[in-house]
């Protein structure tokens, strides 16, 4: 029913594998055709603009150019928050002035007009036609499951680039997840930073960030956290047990991608998207929630 | 026949000044006994927006060497918005005059408030100097048309 | 000794950084909402607000030598909430680049990670998480960091041994080199 | 043939010391139509004026040029002098030989040449002058006051006490505005209701004041002295002429909705007075919540009313009346912070409240009877955080300006909390503490002595942790990120113009600034006037201010109105624009550039050859025109001209310079 270009990002082949599988499963179910940008490359993430602004724009711009070359003229949907941000920056730079565009084109050595709009997966799934399509395919529900939707920084900020529905209290993911019957909680740390790569290169300074996010989600009664970004999920999931050890806290908050919840409620087998591979055990909560929720009315 | 060669030549400059700011500022310059060249003749108007572009053309036509339009600072107009119109009109006017071969320095719009006596003095002094350096204006003048209106 | 504020030797650099970031330094009235919302402020030696203050005073020395410019996570919370929308992330970033160009690195591990990341992209066109982490651990001597998670990743095939690449990694390498050749405006 | 007289003033040596006045007079005498030219030692003196008057008679002059000091000095003097002569006062021109010639030049030769030029210009201009006559417009000595807050109340009382009729239009069911909602007022801590309700009662009982509540202005025409104003009074469903305000209906009404006056913290009935001391002290029915009006069921109030005042068929009524002056006193509202500050919870937390909500919570007649209790659970807060400048000094999310009253009322809130809740802690996050008022700085000192902790920095986020509201800020004086765990947070939110004020200002034709505050005629010298004659300003409609400033401004506006009303008619300057309807093409360019909305397009009957046609032309309202002349330069056909500064006059002046 709907086609768009798809930029998976590097994490999807590694720690984001489950995310990728759930995206594929949901897309198949609702008839969404995701056309991967031919021969895409790394967006440069935060590392590139740490070092050099031109490089930080040129890397993602090459992906825009690749999509343009393909000639489909479709929107580019991006599944990772950082990739989304970088691609938006690049597009807006190309559109900002002919000089900037010429400079970028010279670096990537191909034409780049920025003609294809870039959208986040959250924006894509928030569209009424997609919401309806998802709704139509849901067979099970998660009634009563309390989820904290975590958006992170780069899908919300800077708002001129990311264009969220609300930079402080975005609701796109909340509305999508609510389709499953799960109950998104109103909490305070939806858009607070998880530390991103500082979890690797400055872990002592960055670890409290994760702890605060988890604490606040817990404070507002969440059973789990839902994200729309492989790195956010990795930081909150993989580092969780160690952080509990360091800062105290005897609970575990499983971390899901929003597409995982959708896939699950569409009857996709959890093994098909690696629910069992999460670092914080994630199968049990879902098994119970599904049992409680029963079939979609 | 070169008037410019006359070392005693003094330019005639006409200044349209609004009653509430620039004219008041000019009066204040007098009160403070400030000194400036005697080349400028002031025409008092209620507002700089009263200045019809026709007046300026007429001044050049009749032999003025320079024309100034002075009013309140934008935002301070006694009539609230008049000088915004002045500003727009005379940006256009300046370009029109330039297109017609009048040196843009011969036509100047300046904002001088009622308290800016020193600014009035300095502006008049500078403009008089600039126009003196330019020499007499011949463009548009009746004489010029009579002589065929071509190259000077 | 008290600080003598007449010395404004960094004014030129500060103004050029501000101009490139599109920031009007005078607009900042030092309310500190940036620091207040900054997730990394607790680890910084110079608060984000103080960064702007030093730039207002034309003193770059303190900024170039700070840890803060390396600890900024580019989360953009500060600029989003700033009453004057002062783009502190850009000030941080450009200051960091200026520091690096002068051979000053406030937090070595951050610099190394970026370097390794980009090296990775330069080699393969795509980044390779496990390889990166491995090289980083070896480079920084933090051999055991995050190693507890490796068995889990291996078991679930979340890390491949073969790095994925673009069709022609040379193309990306050339791209990066062209960008770097153009240099930073200041550096 | 005109007969022009020229008088060149020595002004002692002021002019004559630099300008050769005799030569100027001699040059004047050579000009055509100049029949009389002399010099005079002191023209403005009594003997000087007498000499001129005699000359006018003797030489049968019909116009006069005086070469003297600035016209800004003595134009009015000389016009007055001409009043009792054969010359019309507007047949006068003055050449400024003192301020703009003798005083600013030293070279006598050049100064004299310039003086001759200036004299010639004046002579050329005066030849084109036409007699002008001031007209008068009648003044209807009745004042309309829009808004019944403390500004409107004060202005109404002042004008009414001076003996003039006043009508107050208030859109709420009672006057009182924001002030009556407040608990105590800084810095003296007198009870706000105690000092404002007597004034409200005075308004209600004043023989010269007509009170129109539940009413709004819907149309304004005319100009100073006679504004035609249409006021719409909403249906109140209660006949106030019969109602005694016994209140029985209110006790029996079964429908309860959140009380606007108490900020939603308790309920009111559908038939209600907003608060106990309301003026008028008679109820109205809120059609949005009344069961009878919504569903046709109930009618309890009608059954219990002993006087049969309830009329469910009541409809809105419109009244049109003529007013000589209007005072705009529409006040302010608070910025809708919930929509703007997601980082402060965006309204999700019941215990994050505004200063105005706090006023109700601390007020003895409020929903908690003056006990400071948390809205969420009714418990006493122990740690209270006050955040200043929420929406103020924040061009990104709110407004760029300072709201002026918040520093003081925040200090007052801190004081009240520390006084009423022993052992409580108050933390005030501020950027700057602004206390420019009598007794204000002292009050701030006292608040700190009470124990309020002032922290310099803006809070970035409020979030909930362990049941506490954590306020994350920076202590910018320490240079460290800090947090305070609060039980309740009070936000000092920005003042913004009252909702719907744009509609009114458009109707009145008065200017607003980019933030929609009404623009005063001059920020320093005409602070209570608008650009439109006869329309004045009082209170916060002009910009944020506190009660003392509001009251002072209201009284000032009242004086302006009384000054206007002290005369039966008003002289209008004849130096205004006029349209030659023959030349006018009806393009309307003049309409758009007029700052006073004095020009409108009208349809007239005209002739086109032999045919009679309808023609659209511009028409100037002489009551509104202030004579700036902006329209004249916009006119493409030269149809519109400014008396006293006509195109012909100015062109002749220009020509004269270049002879």
C-alpha cells in the first residue's frame, strides 16, 4: 500500500538486529514496502560532527543523493534517532543555499538536491493511514501493560531539525503504542539524554543519566520502556543491570522497540524478532501481558 | 563656463524637516549656539511623510545642489507611522534619482530627533561638505533641458 | 590575584565561533537554564552558562582547556529551553574543534572514540560496533569495559566477525578526505 | 493682488548682531506684492505688536511675514495677535532668522544671504496662503470605560466625582478584575479585597456611573467628542431591575461547575455571582452549564425566586450611545504556560500552580479558607519553590519583556508561606530581583530575613521523584547545577494582554505594539493617551504594571477626560487634509497610509459628461485627521492636499530658494 525509502543505519546489522526483524515483520503485515537506499553508508553519527562539520553533512548527504539517484522520489524513513537527525541536518543544509549545496556535492562527488523528504519512523507510523493499517492487523492486545515511551534527544531536538509534535512532551510513540492496548504513562524523562556514545567514552559521567531515566519511568509506574532507536535501547537495556548494581535499584525494566510491541500483537512469534536476545529479560513480561490482555476485541 | 571653477561657489541645499523632531533639533542647535555652514535652508513640514517626491524633483529642477529629508527616528514618529512611509518612499526615490544620473549623495534622508542638536549640526556640516565637493548640480535643471538635456 | 578583564585576547576567536554558530553572545543574560538542564553538567568543569560568559568576555583560554567541550553530548536540551535560543551545542562543538586544532584535548577517551569511529567509517563505509569497541578498549587500555556483554552478543549473533561495508569503501574514504582537506573555517 | 507686509526683527542683537536686518528688509521691499517692509527691535513685545497692528490697518495688508525667532516659539503669539486684525491668523508665515540662522552662523555675509533666502521663501509661501478657520466640535460629556478592573474602577470614580456621566462596560458578571482575586498586596500587605471592594460598591452606587456587566463593546464610530458606541449585553436570564440579590436561587441550584474566580479550586452553581462581594450583587445564569437552558429540565431557581426574576427566554441586547471620550482599561491575562512549558510538566502536576492560583489558596475567603494546602492532596506543603520569569524575559518560548509585578508578588508569596506554615522552606529561583518602587527593596530584604532562599538561576525542568517535585536549576552564583525537592511549585507567569483585546483595538482604531499591548501616544510625555484623540489608556492594557502604577495611570486618564469635558466644544486645527473629489480616483492609497483611520472611501453622485454616475472617492473625517500629510504624498492624482502646507505653498517655497 505504501512505499518509501528506508535508511536502516549501521546498528541494525548488529545490536539492533531484533529491531530490524520486528520492523520487517510489521512492514510485511501492513503492506509497507521499505526500499533500502542502495549502497547506503554510515551517517557519521555524533563522531563526525565532533571532528568536522563538512564531513558530518557530507556523509548523510551521500545517502540522500543515493536515494535521489534511485529515482523513486519517495520519502526516506529513518529508523534510528541519530541517523534521522543527521539526515535531516544534511537535507536542510542542502536546501539552505546553493553555495552549501555545491560544497556538499563537491565532497560527495554526486548531485544532491534534497528533493526527498526525510521522516522518522515515529512520524511515518503516526500517519493516519499507517495507524489504521496497524490497527487492522492487531490480533492480540497488551491491555493493562504500563509502558514508558522513551524518545531520547534526537527525535525531539533541535526542534527545528527534528520537528517533533512537541519537543518536551512528544506523543507520537504514545499514540502508536496505545493501539496495542498498552497504557503509556505520563512521565518526565521522555526526551532526556541517555548519554549516547559517552556511555562508551565517558561512562562514569554518563551512567547516572541512564539511572535517572529508569528511575523516573519506574516512579510513574511503568512496567517497561519502549523506544524507537537502536542506540537508546542498547544503552537502556545492555547497561541496565550494571547500573542497578552501581546506583542501587532491585527492579528490572525490559526495553522494547515500539515495532516489537506491534509485531507481537500482530501475532508474530517473538523468536522471529529475537525477543529472547534482549539483555534485560523481556519475554516474561510480554507473555504475562498477552495472557492478561487476550485477543483483540 | 564652469561654475565649479569658482572657488567661492557655495552649494544650495534644501532640507525638508518635520516639525516635531528635526526642526526642533535644529532649533536646539541654535539655542546651544552650535555652528554649521550656511548652505542649508530648512522647509518646515508637519511630518517627513508630507514630503512629496515631486518637491525633490522640483528642487533639483530649480537649481538646488542637494536635498535632505529629515524626520523623527523610525518608531518615534509624532504621527505614529508617518516616517515609515517616508523611509520606503525615499529608498525608492534615491534609486530613481541615481538611475537618472543624480549622484546619490545629493539626496539624503536622515533621522534626527528633537534632542539631537549635535547630530543636526554634524549632518548638515557633512552633507554641505560632500555636496561642495561634488560641485553644482546640473541634471534636471530647466537650463539643462533648454540646452538639449544631453552630456554635460 | 584577581582576574583582569581587560585582557580579551580570545575575543576574535570567540566572536568568530559565535558568528559561525549564529549566536549573538550579548543576548545571554546568564540565567543558567542551560546548565540546569544539561545532563552532563555534573561532570563538567565549566558550566555551559560559563562557556557563554567566557566567550562574552573574550576569554577562550579557559574554554579551550576545559573538559566541558568534550563532554557535551549534543543533546540540545540547552538550546531548546534557552530564552534566547542560544546554540550552545554549536559553541561547544566549534570550541572543541578549535581546541583540537591547537592540540588540546580535555577528555582523551572522547577524542579517541570519535577518531576510532571515523576510522571505522573510513575503512568500511559503515560502522561496526563490536570492532569499534574492541579497538577502543585496546587503545584506551580499558580492556574489560563492556566485555561482560560480549558472550551474550556472540551467542545471539548480534556481532558479526565480518564487517559490513558499502559497495566501494574507497569512495567513502575519498569523501572523508575531501571534507577534511577543505578544513574547518577556523581551526 | 495681495498686499504683503514683512517685518524683520532685530531681536535685540540676537538677530541683528549677525544678520544685516536692514538689508533683508530692503530686499523684501523689492519683491512684488510686498507693500510694506520694516525692521523692528522686538517684534514680539507689546509695542512691537502694536506697531504691526497699526501697519496692517494703515497699509491694508492681507498677509504678513515675520522674520524673527523660530515659529515654534511665537507662531501662536502672532496668530493670536492677528485675531483682532483684518488678517486671518493663518495668513502668516514666519522665517526663522534666529535659531536657524543668526545663532548658528558667524559669517555675516553668508548669514544675511541665507536670511534673505528664508525671507523670500516665506513671502513666496504666504502668497499662496488661504484664510483658514478653526471649527469646533461639540463634546458629549459622557465617558465610556472599557473594563471594570481596578483601573476602570478608579478612572470611573474620578471622572464621575468630577460630575460627568460614566458608563463602565465589563464582560464578566461583576466588576473587580484581577485585584479582587488577590489576597494581600505588596509591600504593605493590606488586604486586596478590603481596599478594592469599597471602591466597587462606590461604583455600584454612584449616581453618575452606569454599570454594564456581562457586556462587550461591539462597534465604535465617530471621533473625539462624539464616539458612537454599540454595547452588547449578554443574556443574564435574571431581571436585575427586580432582583434583590437574596441568593436563594444560588443555594438551590443543583448544577455545580468549577469556579472561575477560585481558579477551579472549588465549585459554583450555574446561577451564580462570581464571588460574595460581587458588584452588582445579583446573580446571572451561565448558559453553558444551566440544565434548564441546555436540556429544558430543572428550573429550580425560577421556582424558588420570590420575586419572579428568572427569565429563561432572556436574550442579548444592544445599546448604542454617544460618548465624548473613551478610556481603555482592559487589563491582562496570564500567559497560557501549560502550552509553552512542557519542561515544567505542562500542567500535568496539580501542585505546579500559578501565582494567581496561589492567591486564591492563601485567601481567607478562598476555597481553602486561607490555609495553604496542596491542590493534589490537600496537605500542607513543607518545601515550596517559586520560579520567576515563567514566560517573561523569554523570547523563545514566551515574551521578551519583564512583567514587572512578579518579583514583588513572589517575595510576598514567600513571606506568606513562611508566616502561615511554620517550619516551611521557600526557595525562589530568580534571574534578577527588580524592586524599583517605594518600600519594595525593603520588602525584599524582609522576605530574605524571613528565611526565603533566593537562588539565582532559571529552572530547566520539574520532574517527579519519590513523590516530590524535583526542580532542577543552576545556582549561577555557585556555578553548580542544583536541585530542590518541592511539595509545591508556584510559577510567576508572564502577563499578556487580555484575551480578545485585538478585536477591540481594531474597532477603536488604536495601535498596539508587537506584543499586543495598547500603544501610548508617547512613552514619556503622553503615557495615558492614544494616537486617536479622545481615547485614553489606564492600567495593564498598556503594559505590565502593578496596582499603584495602575491606579496612578487610571487617575491620570481621568484627568485627561475631565480636561476634555471642561469645555463644551473643542477647537480643531484647520490644518488638516481635504480631498478634491473631482480629481480623486478612489484608489484608496491614502486610506491605507493614514495612521488615524481618518480617511474612508465613500460613494458620491458625480457627472461624467452628461451622465450621472456613482463614483468612489476618499473622504477625510475632520475630527480624526491630525494633519500629518502622509496621505498627500501617497495621492497619485494630487487630489488630496493639506491646508497650511499645500503642494502649491511648498513648491513656491522651493522655487523661491532657487531664484
